[in-house]
């Protein structure tokens, strides 16, 4: 039976919103869940969400109610299953039984989250499901479009129509659909109100760029506690949602009855959560540690603090507090002073010992939040606790070290009589840290002796402050293939090198070479000769050391601080949280999970949020601020999985934090003093294609104190002036950027907790220069999009010439003649047209920040082999057959490019052939034409010539010929150099 014909007006609407943290049961670390709802022998099921442990359905299932009066005595059975395609069966994922007494009326419904229950004692179930249940009339149901796409069925199998619809709307494995309501085969409707447990707050609006899978969504979180809950914390933390915490600071203890002389620990217990302090000696019981318990997960009405002996379960003393009596602290109030509390013994009597502590309710704005032990970190081993705290890092200040190796004098060769046997091949090697460069071998000169080589070569290196490196310059003699002998060297501390901020030349100096490499008996003989080298060395502070890709640069200031200009604005960012993250690892007893943290980089300041353990929808709600010196910069935000929370992984030296996704926001695309709240899709490109790893919720505000100063920066050069006075080549910049990235990664990896090299490389786009067929296609289509305006204009002019619309063509001819008669109107007319178009398009300006466009990136239509090539190492690690196939493909692409370049060269050579007398008859005709044309242009006014040419070109088709013009035919007959090619 496909439907039920009823006469009652009341309908039961069960809106299946979403599920969270389901158990993977497909054998591949995921599940393909669907929901089946049963009410009064009526069954209905939702669509299947392929490979999704956090599915979002937003489907409304409508059921007939026989008697509304009996509804409170009825129950609704909600079962979640995993569909198995291979065996045409299903696995049980959990169930919920909802009483009819909890069903609301239409307009009063709210989303409710239910914990999934087991079907039997041996069922492995986890997760929650969010439902909305309410009673609606038949008329209201029709208006909402509920009846028009839904099928009520009596069997477990879906109808053929719903099966087809599930296949059409099936997402790619691991991808998360945006929040949409799908009530039938019609188009999706964006959700108009926030969904508890799924979104970040209020309304949601989609900004699509081709596929709703990867769209940008505008959210309405309750920033700063919401409009009705403004308090003192909102002034500082007004871009994040307030998170309430119970803070317990355990300072120290005294007068403890303890005889064994062991170690003492304090334990804070709140429901099922317990935090333990570090172990201290009984002679000096001082902990001074803070514990933070999220108010959303408080499971008890009292908190207990125990003082215990190191490894024993029995406590020495106890203090407990009723949570209803705990005070609330609001910054900028000073911290609550700790007090001494007398402890109770096991019998409940007051003991002699006392413990000093303080307890209060606060938010993440509290000073103790960053260093506190969090209840979610209860399962993290002690060595990994440091790596889950939020931190701020600063990139080292980078300088360019310029070394000019000019010449050397009186170089003593290492081998006796070598000057009589062979010609010395002398070169200089310059080394700073692990950066090495070499000069060419000095060429022979009739005016210089063999022991006085001349090079005159410049080298640039990247050094970081504080400088810990030395500059080593050595002169080497090539005595054989692959064998160089050091004949002299000089070691200079980089800290002693002169610094400059402009293009003023630094005075060169002679440095003595240390050439004592022989035996001690030869030392006196060698020391007689004053071997020396001529160097010009300086630290250039007038450049900006690029450590990011130029197009994604977040800072363009010069290195020298005295050249900095005042900041023009402030960038504030609230990192709210993420939803729908894909599990990236499997923990014992927990299945697929993620320990996510966020890293944001702008300028020299890197920020790292705390790690939220075992959560696919982490909430950070941390706010950070940066000074902005140039609006045409980009901030980068990345999400990673922390591998150091697992004790088994941290012992592995090669452990790396996994990438989850990255978001870039260009500041110039943001309006001043406006808060942007959006959820950005976290997209990762894998060998199997583009994959959505989740969504990142951000609140961004760019504030500007003086609009005039900001507008002035648009007229200034993008880079410091040294980049234009003494420009660096593209190859130099790329090589120096790689060196700078290595320096930054090595410095940040030495912090505590370390920011891993894999994180720094991903944030700085270390592999952006590698070849990719997909990127090449994307850049080609970008170029075609740029010139599409010129192509469209030429087609429009051609349509005017063809007189397809005689009225428009007549107006075009009249306008052309008017501009020829009054040429002074041409430039004002063009400028006025551009100004009018700009004002007109202001109404349609983008209302949201730009985000990753998968269609523009050619990520949706890429071939698997092209992706495999993009992820290949350098040099390649693929088989010879695969490399040969790719090489042949690259040859075919290069052959087409070669043909286009050859055609362009052919046209240019034809212009050169007009006066080259390569074809004497053609050149004779062109010269005679130029003589007659010169006389004609002198005799006839230029306006008349242009008008006649325009009328001739715009003549109606009746007077046009389909054959090419005589001038074009003449040009195509001119000779080219293609005849001389092999």
C-alpha cells in the first residue's frame, strides 16, 4: 500500500534532523545510515546517507493520527540502520522510543536530542539523534509541502520512487550535505532557522558556487552571549559564544596526617569526571593547578576535592562544595583569592589537615582558561597534556644575508707543485647553517696570476633573529671529478655583520684565510703567505622576506622595524568550532574519532587553539586579534588532528598531525566594522578526488580607525622599495622562500608545545610550485574568463556589422560618427560608462567572503590519473610505464602549446617581412602604398579618414563580401621564418 486515504485533519510530523557520532559498521570505518520511523503500524524511512557518521537529513515524515485524544498513550519508534549494498541487508545502529505525551503543537516544536539506545545487551551502539515532533493540520501540512513528496508504506522496503530519489541525491563518500530540507523530488530549500546540535546558532543561508556540497553558509551564532545577555565579557570576547566552566584551583595543603613519607596528590571529582594533580613530596605539598569542567557536561550537584597518597585509593582528607553555592566571576574582576578549608576524614569528621583552594564559575575569558586542565582531556596521557593547550607563536624575524664574493689573493694550493702540473680550478663555497652556495670556477686571465682568482658573484641567504649561525666562506680547488680540496677558509659570526636598511653600498673588506690544513711542520711555511679573500657582506633589512606564496601573503612589511608604518586597522577573529568532521583515526573502544585543533596565521603571529579530544563537532570559541598594516593581505586558518594525544603514537618519532582542511580570507574583501559569521567548507584533495572534511565556523571583523589611511595604502607599492630598486629574480624569490620556510619550521618546532613541520608547511603552501595538470587547466580557464570580455565585445561589434538588428546597428553607426566628429568625448564617455557600471553593480556586490571554489579549481571533473600525478613525489616514485604514459601526455599538451606559440611568431614575422625585402614584390607594393597613403593622409583630414573607414567596415551585409579583404590576403602571403626550421 503506497498511501493512506484519510479524513482526519491532524497529522503527526516527525522531522528527522540529524544524527551525531554513529557507530561505524560497514567494515571501512564508516556507515551508510537511514532512519525508519514507526507509528500505529505506519512505517516511513529517510534517504540513505552514504559513508557519513554525522548525517544530516532534515526530512519531514507525516503520519495519520486515528484519535488525537489517544496520542499521549502512544509511542513513536525511531530506528537507525546502516544499509549494506553488497548483501542487501542492514545493521542496527540504535533506537529511540518517544512518548506521545512529549509531542508539541505546531509552532511550539523545538529540536530535541536523544541518545541512541541498545536493542539488546550485546549491541554496540553510540551516538545521538535530533528530532522534531509536532502535530499539524492537513492544511498546514499541504502548505509546507509535506504531503506532496512523502510515501507512507507498510513494508520495510522503500518504494521505487524513494529509491531513485535516494540515488540521485546520494553524496560522495565522506561528504557532508549542507543543512537543507528535502521533502520530495523537488528542489532543496535552505533551512530558515537554526537547528540545535547541528548548526552554529540562528538562520542559515547558502552561497553556492556550483555544488551545494561545498557551499559557504552564513550562520547566526549567539556571539558574546547573545543580544539579551550582554555582560562585561562581551567587550573582549564578543566574537565567540560564551562557554560556562566550573574552575577549581588547588593550591596547596598543610597539616596532613601522613607517616610513610611518600608522594601526595589531589583529586577533583565532579560526577564521572576526575582530574588529578601532579605528585609532590609530603614535605612540600604545593600544586597550584587549575581544573576546568564544562558546564554543559556537569553530571552532579556537588564537586569533591580529595587529598590522597600517591598510588592508593583511600583519601587522607576531603572537601566538597554544593554547585548552587559556587560564586560566578566576571572579568575584569580580579581572580578569586584561594582560602584554607579544613578537610573531612573518611568518617565525615573534621580532620587536622587543610587544603587551600578557590572555586568559581566563569567563561573562556577567564585568565585561568588557557592553562587549565579540561574535563574533556581526562583520557589524555600526561605527556600529551601540554600539546592540547592553546598557544600563541611568533615567527622569527627573518633577514636576507647578502654575501658578495669578489676575489682572493695569494691562495696557497694544498698539493706541492700543483701549479706546475695542472691549472688550479678554484671556486668559493659560502655556507650559512644548512644553506650552501658555490661560485663558478675562476676563469683564466692574462692580467691575473693563478693564485689570485676572481669571481664577483652575489649570494643571498635567510637568517633568523636571534642569529645563531656563522658565515663560512671557503676556497676550494677541484683536484678530481667530484673531489674538492679546501685551500683556505674564513669563519664570521653573523651577529657582527653590518645591517643596512637602504640601497647604500656596504664597504667591502679583506679577510685573512685560515689555510693551516697541513702538518705542524708546514705551519710556519704556510703562515708566511698572507692568503686573503675580498668580501662584501651585509644584512639587508629593506626587503620583506617572503615565507608564504606571494598571492597568499599575510605581511609585506620590511624586516627592519624602523621602516614600519603605523597599523591601519585591527583584525579580530572568533574561532567558534567545527561541525561534521571526518574521523581521521581509530581509537580502541571508541571507533573513528578526531582530536581537532585550529591554527591561524597572519603576519608573524601564529595562534593555536586548544585540542578538543574525541569530538567530531568541536567547540573552541576562542578569539584572537592581529594588527593590520596592509588590507590586501590574506589570513590562513587550518584545522588539524592532534596525534600526540595517544600515548602509542607519541612514542613514534615519525608521528605527524593529519590535515583536515584550510580556509583563506582576504581582508580587502571584507567591509569595515562588519561581523562576518559563516561556516566554511573544509575541502581536501585526495587521490580519489575532492572530499569535504567538515565545516569550520568563524566570526571575523576587520576594524579601521582611519579610512583615509587605508585608502592611501591602495596607492602605495605592495612590497618595500628595495624590491624595486634592487629586484630579485623569480628563481631567487622561490629559492629564498623555501629557505625561509625551513627556518620558520625549525624554530616553531622547538617551541613547547611544538608546532610541527607538517603544520607549517601546509599553512605556508610549500608545494604550490609543483606541476599539476588540474592547476594548469584551472589557470587556463581563468585566463579564458579574463579575455572572455574582449571576445564578447568583438562578437557584439560583429553583430552590429551584420545588421542582425537594424535599429541597434543604425544607432551604433550614429554614435560612431558622433564620436568621430567630437573626439574629445571619447575618453569621458568611457570613464562615465565605467563609473555608471560600477555604481549599478554595487547593488549586486558580494555579501560574503570568497571561499574555495571547486569548479574554478577543476576539482570536480579531474581524472584519477591526474590526481595521482599531482600527489606523486619529486622525483617520481611511480613505475616506468606510468611515467612514460604521463610523459607522452605532457608531450601532447606541450605540442599544442608549441603550435600556438609558433602561430604567434608567424604573425609577428609577417609584420617584420613588410620591410625586410624577403619578398621583394610584397615589400615593393607596401612601400608604394605607404607613399600614396602618406600623401592622402596629409591631404584628407584624419577625422574624415576614420569616418570613411568606419562606414566602410559597418556597411550592410548586402554590400559586404564573404571573401577576405585584399589587405588580409596580402598579409597572409608574406613570408615567415617557418620555412627555415628543421
